[in-house]
């Protein structure tokens, strides 16, 4: 059962008795020529204009940002200190491992040269 994708009328959610919603995106080549076939589930009718969609997006962002649980300044400071300490620890650790491996390779090279008699 295909629905009409014409640009006549506002976006209206489908009723409960209307059956299953259409797929989120149509197959390649479907939809009006030159237009994207992607539709949100349960929405029929014409697509809203650019400025209407942008305003709705910004409104949704503002509403979502009100729900965000922001950390306190103390939490941010403590987390920052932990990150700096961890970075310093791993920097020193990796430097020591690198120097140790370089020392072992140099000593192994010297031992092999001594064993083979080449200088």
C-alpha cells in the first residue's frame, strides 16, 4: 500500500488505525524525481520548509540542553587533575620502557659483534 509523496498539506502523524508506518527510507530510485525519499516514521504529507525545520531543530536542541546534567566546577577540576596525572605516568612509563629496550638492543648488538669478531 503506497502513500502519496506529493507536496500538498502539512506533515501529519498517521493515526493508530492506519496500519504499519512506511519504511524510514525508500529504496533506491523511489520517491519523486529529484527529491529524497527519506521520511520519518508515522509522518505523511508535504515536507516542512528549510527555515521551519531549522527553527524546530534549534528548539529541540535548546530543550535537550536543558535536560543535560552538567558537572560542577569541582568535578571538572578533579577529572582534569586525574587525566594530567595519568598522562604523566604513562609518558614516564613509556619513556622508561623505550630507553630499556633501546639499551637491550644496543647491548645485544655489541654482544653479537663481539661473538662474530667484527668490530
